[in-house]
């Protein structure tokens, strides 16, 4: 189960309104966006290539996956 789906399920189990659910999910999304800006993503990708010994070609698919994840939150 995706992280945001798990949060949504927990909120629903507590019988909160859909507006509270939307607000909570929006705050979680904002938190992740503030934590993982472009600088942090680039630093992580550089770490993968240098310290993680991943190939440089992995940067683009990984960056797209992270952008997709953050966009879906």
C-alpha cells in the first residue's frame, strides 16, 4: 500500500470528514515537497552515482520516479 493510501485509510477509520482527509493529505504532501526540493533530489542522485556506485544512466529514471512520487503525494 502506498504511503498516502495508508494515511487516507487511517483517517477514514477515524471517521473524519472528507475535508479533513483532504487537508491532512495536503499537509503531508506539502511536508514532503518542502523536504525534497530540487537540490535534495539532485544531491540524492549524485550520491547514488558516487557513493552507491550506480551507473550515471540511472539518474534520469530515478529522478522521474521521485518526481512522480512527489507529484502523486
